[in-house]
C-alpha cells in the first residue's frame, strides 16, 4: 500500500530537481558554489529519502527541505 505513495513522491521530487537543475544551469556561473540554505535543504531531502520507511518522519524531512529550498529561491530572486 505504501509503495505507490513513495513512487509518486519520488517521481515528483525528481521532476522538481530536474526542473530546478535546468533553471539553475542557465543562471549559475561555472565557479559558483551552493548557498548554505541550498545545502541544508538538499540534506533534508536526502534524510527524507533515507527515513522513508517511517512515513511521518520521511515526509516531514522532505517537506522541510522543499520549504527551505523555496525560501532560498525567493531570497536569491529578491537579492538580484
């Protein structure tokens, strides 16, 4: 019963990461490093995948990671 939810969530996360990579590829200079918020959000998403067996914990980590990534994107767009 949990497998379809996990597969759907992984597919959505993969789609978001692919779109984000395409978007950032056009805007990021070759030598530019990741921001601190980007690294933290990436760590939360990876932790959500690792702790995917516990649905509440896994989805919570993923949600926090996506939320931090969105905040980072908003801060970067306002900065420019």
